[in-house]
C-alpha cells in the first residue's frame, strides 16, 4: 500500500516540474522571418509572400504539425506592413496565432535598422474528451476554447553582407485554462536572437553561416547553427545543428522571385534516433516587389 501511494504521489508531482516544446521550431527560419520578428515586415520588398509547412516526427500519430503564412510589404515613408498566421496542431491541441506586423526603417548609410511591433492573438482550442478517463465528471475533460490577445516587438539590422535579429513575438504570459482549475498551461514568452553573414568565396560561390538562439522560461537556451554553400545565389545546400538534439540537411532553389526550400531533420539523441523520428519542412517564398535584378548582393537581396 505504501508503494502504491508513493507511485501515485510521483505521478501527480512529476508533471508539475516537466517542460516541453511549446512553439514550433523552424529550420528554414530565414525564409519566413516575420513570423517571429515583426521588424522584418517590408525588409525585402513591396509584396513578399511566404508559406511554411513543417511535419515534426512525421512517423508518429498526432505529432506536431505546423502551417505558417506571412505577407509583408514595403510602404512609403520607411514604413513596412505585414501579416503573419501560424496554425499549430499537437495531439488534442489546436492553436492559431494571427498577428498584424508594423515596422519602421532607419537608414544608416550602408545599413538599415528596422523596428517592429506585432498585435493580434492566439485562438486556442483543446478537446480532451477523446482521452481515456476514470471519472465522468473530471474537470479536465471539458473542451477548452478561447482567444488570448497579445503584442510583440522586434528589431532587424540589415547590412550589405550581414543581418542581425532580436525579437519577442509575444510579450506577455497568457493563461490557457479558461477557468478550469485543473489546467495551468500558459503561452510563455519566447525570445529570439540571431544573425548571419553572406561571404563571397569566389566569383560564383558564397558561404552563408548563421545562428539563431531561442530562450523560454524553464528551458535552456536552444541554438541553431547553420552553414550554407551557395552557387550564384540560386542553388544553396547546407547543414544545421540544433543544441536541443537535432541535425538537418537543407537545400534551397531560387528562380527569379521564387525561393523553394526543403529541410530534412533527424534527432541526434540516441534514445530518440532509434524511434525513426523524422521531420520534414518545406518553404515557398514569392517576392513580387524586388524589381528587375540582374545581380544579387547582400544577405537580403539574395532572398536568403
């Protein structure tokens, strides 16, 4: 009897100190940047559309699935406007983040500093009624559905051969429980800090190293380190390593105003690699406002 009580106590207490991934990771984050940074709106041109589809651990049922869309446009008076929508589904949870983005550009000779704001919220829905329960009146079996408003901010620095980004897409912790005391989940504040350079290594080749760090309360800093080799800024291949335990192969093809990218990700943790947990990410970006460019120089004019 004592052992049963001890095991029951552990089963109740351990989840209170357990943390996991709350927002989607993006391996090809440079191609849909204003999903996480509102300052990126208007940094590429007049009309830029980006679509991302990410299937994490695709071999598992009800694994995380993410669809992201963004639109940004450079306007007059150094203003940029945008829209970002992310639909994220994990098991019984479905949430959709919808935000309007605003940016303002400060010209500093050969560099530009963009400052941005997000405004919108999260449509959160969870339906635990399909879960097995031992008590018909269990309060956790009630469907949760609510809208949580929020705001975000960011800064984006763009030079001829480098870029740097800092953002907090949602500035406030927001509770999800909808007055159900048994649920204590929150949308926690996530901070992103990254940067990269595009360096020529010959007449036709560039190397493009970049880094993106992500911090959320209760978890260690997660760092993505990416290296790409580009031929004429049209065909890019590379690798990426995530400190939380993932390795990726990346490829991007750029034709005119179209960028098509694919990333294949696999865990590096031995206990997970045996489970055949593969992740697939596809990105399509369409730039209708970059004009007639016969040559491309710099990290952003290269559409990467």
